[in-house]
C-alpha cells in the first residue's frame, strides 16, 4: 500500500527579513511535520506543490536587471538566492532534515515562484542543507510540473493563469544560444522583480492582501505620487503584453473620454470591472479622490509619462494559456474548477483527486459543484502565508499605516491529506493545521 500523502503549497519562504518576509511559520511547520509523522505508524510522504520558495522576492548579488523581460535567472543567480533563503530559515530546514532522517519522503513540484528548482545546482544546495545524501529517493525534485500517480493529479496550477504560465513548463528556459543558460521569466515574475518588490518596501502587506485592487487604492490614497508611478508601471506592462487591462488604464486613470494610447485600446477590461472589485468604502473614497482636480492632475502626469514610453515587444510577454486571456488580478476560482473538472473526467488515465495550489484560496469541491462522478473531488491546498483581508470588518476603514500596525491577520496553515485504501484508490481531505493546534489534536 502506498504511503499516506500530505500536500502543502505556497509557503513562499524568502530571506527571513522582516517585515517583508511572507513565511513566518517556521516553528509551526516543524510541529506540522511531527504531527503527520505521528499520525501514521508507517513513513509518510510530504509533497510541496509549488511556491515553496519565493525566488523573485530575493535579490541576487549577481542579478542583471538589464535583460529582456522574458529572460530570467541563471543557475548561479538562483543558487545565490536559495542560499539566502536557507540562511534566513534555519529552523525550517532543521525540521525538514529531522523529518527526512526518520525515513519520510519530501517531494517538490515547481511553481511559478520557484521554477528555479529545476537547476541541479539549486537542488544540490537544498540536499546539503537537509543532509539528504543518504537516500536518493528521500528528497525528490520532480522533473515534470505535474505529478500523477494512483488516481491523483497534482500540479501547482500556474499554467491556468495568464499571469504566471510558461511556454514549456517542463523545460522553462529561454530559447537562446547565448550563455549563461537562463530560465524563462513569466510576466508575473517580471512585475514582481521590477515593480512589486519596490512597492513592498513601503507597503509590505501588499503580498498578503487578497483584495489586490482595493490594496492598490489604499496605497493610492496614502501616497498618490509614489503609488501612481508603481501602478502605472504595472498597468502598462500588462497592457503592452496584450492582456485585458488597457481600458482600465484609460478609463480609471485618464477618464472615459481620453484619447487612444495605442495597445491600451486593444484590451477588453473596463473600469467597472475594477471598481466593482472594491468594497463600498474604498470605492467611494477612490471616486471622490479622482474627482479632485489636483489629485487627478498629479496622478495623470505620472501615468502619461509611462503611456508615452516605448512599447515592449508584444511577443515577449504574450499570454501562453489557451482560450480567453485573463489577468491574474481578476482570475476567478472558476477557471481552476473547470480545469480540474476536465482532468477528473478523462477516460484514458482515470483520476479521482485533483489538487492545485497557486490561488492561496483553500477549497474542497466535489460533485455538488463540479460535473464529476460522486467519488471524485478537486482541492486547492491554500497557503501557509498570513492574509490581511480588507473585507474583514476588523480591517475596514483602516489606512495602510493602520493595517501595518494593527491589521487583523489570518493564518490557516492549510494542507491536504490523501490516504489510499486496500485497492489503492485515493481519498482526500482538506485540513487547517491552525485548527489542529487549537484543539490539541
């Protein structure tokens, strides 16, 4: 019988430096590893389903930001980054080392934030950190972006997101003869490295607020000039990539009667889509500020500088997913449900359980929400980072400064437990380790 399989995703380990660090559960993760070890008399397998490490948020000593937007890290740059991550999380890696020494297995699948795990040099640095040289099959770095075995289909899920997909996820390298060899950089990573990291220096909660449009508006109300520059950079990169926010740039910032600015008019999103994503309080505040002539002029001056900049090559950041282009900012869980549904209904290689990560939204759907047979299910493994929801009544009405100081934070520490019966069929459950800790289970 196969080992019990536990799945976690989206840990997002960075350098460990506060306040920007997203993963602050090093000791709780050690408790979790001890919990799942004691849960079974036999050895267990832990599968980390992408974004274990947040390479884009780590600055490399050898990083070259003059390269083209689709050109990512070299192996040496990725090695430099993983060393900084390991140095920043000694407790995490000590616990992983202990878990492996007890005969258990750890398997890594790449996500969009840790595609760097494909480099052999990065894998070797991690092996040394957890002393995993004793058993070749104890620490596994999956060569494929998909793990499918015994009726279980596991993948990070970024390939269903226009923001963060790769042309060839199993060989995510730039097609070039130049040296050194480099990873492909999806446009979401390009934005993180060139814009979001700078933005997070001032508003470090930006990566932890699920309502991103609302978060951007709060920052806009706090510091219009700084945020206008950052927001304009983000929106114009997206627009020049042909993704659906061009009219958002024109209608929300410059007004619905503004003149065309090239590729921005090719996109399909509207200002209504953006404003409808905000809660009533923030929407009213944004609309009020946009009606202020001084505010609008200051904001628009920053936007127009970027609108008049030279456009990027439209092929560089082109959408590589099938079907309608979708901006990750507005991507709904429905897209992942439909993808899971398709996999669960395959006839050639039957699958009973699909698990994705990526969205940070832990969900468990079965036949009641999916058009699948009774016994099949789709689960999203959620995240181990904390969230600060602007829709939480305890956070509403707070400025960004107040959120930094006293915002209510939620951390569920989600995981998926998959067991196999005597016939080898899987049964999966979604759990939250915070619930286990609170009940003493």
